[in-house]
C-alpha cells in the first residue's frame, strides 16, 4: 500500500490486498442505488444485492481499521421509491396491488421508501462495530436548509422533503482512539462546536461527479478523531476512503497534514482526484514560497 495515493479498482478487491489494522479513520459515502450516473458503477440493482455489497464493505473496513479506529459513513436515512427503477418491485415496502395515479395515468404497484441509512447503522452493529452518536448533516445554513426536491405530495398524503443526511459513526474494538490525551472538558476538546450532533454545511455541486460531499465533512472528522498529541510512540495516522470519487476525503487529509489512501472503480474519477491532490500540493508549495 503506497501512502498518499488513489488507485483505480473495486473497493473490495483493493481492501482485500490491504494489511490488517492499517488505517485510523475511514470516511466514505457509497452509492445509494438510486440511478445516478457514476459511469462504471452500477447504481441500479436489486436491493438484496446492494445490501449484500454494503455488508461486505463494512466487514472489509472493520478488518483494516486499527483498534479504536473510526468508521464514518455518509448516507441518507431513507430514499424515495423510484417508479423508473429497473428493480422497483424489490423496494422494501412495494405493494403490488396498490393503485395510484401518476401524470394522469392510473397505475398499479407502488413503494414508498428504502431505509438505507437506518439499515446501515444497525448492520454496523451486527458486524461488530461499537456504535457512536451519529451526526445529522443539514444541507444549508441554520434556518435555511436546502431541499433536494419540490415534490411534496398532497394534503391527504404529504411527503417530507429531504434536507439532511446522516454521518453514521462507529469504532472498532473500543470507543477511544489513539493519540489523544484522554483529558476532559472544554479546554481539551478543541473542536467543541463540532461535537454537536447537527452540522449545518451547504452541499457541493460538481460538473464532474454526480454526488460529491463537502470538504468540510472529512475536515471536521479528521480533526475530531485523528490526534497525535500525546507522547506515545504511535504510527502516523492514515485516512482511507473506499469510494473516493473526486477525492474530497484525500484533499481534506492532505490539507491537514495527514496521510491518505483511497480507491475508486471509475478511472475518470481517479484521474480527477489525483489532479485535485496535485493542485492542493502546488498551492501549498506556493504558500510556503510566499512565506
């Protein structure tokens, strides 16, 4: 495993070649199986296949995490049923006899939601992680949450418009991570505001990736959970993202002076991520020259 690199490959294959207990923090967001165009990733599969894939990823992540290491998974609690989904009848609450009207047509067979985030949190516990308090990521500023859609149903059946996702947190083996002092209180928890379980962070748009998350999310997680402030002889911490996409986790790690490693199955995203890292390196070098 060459540090500070992003490689092209299926995350399960890449993690299979990684040694046991080699990373301190995993920050990632898998595809949601809701038909987004990721290029080489199939984001439209039967739900049992998606759940099995995520289960396998959680097990692999557990193996490569160090004792006390943290897993952070960004997922919505639920996603809405999509009638255009090729496997629409595999959604958990699909009712084949349900009759409804859509775009002026009388249709039969309908679902409502798939509870992917709630399932994933429970599955993390089943795999063996020690569950931590999750964070609600509200997309937007306080009092100005950004809705991802305008469809709100009707007065007899209103829909809740999504303005947040979860950052599901869990530890391996024990809740405390290496590198901190263990001291308590405001004077020692430097990121006190970030320990609130609601983060107001505006979403990020990209022309090159369909679902990026803001750099501020991995930035906060790294500062909270990756310390080296005590005097113990500890290895340099490593941040890993098995669904690296456009490289946001790696860029945040680099800017905070932390080692990173990641992979993505799409070679175009790997190229984009490496370009972002190189740009961050050049900007850092220029700042040092200016000083």
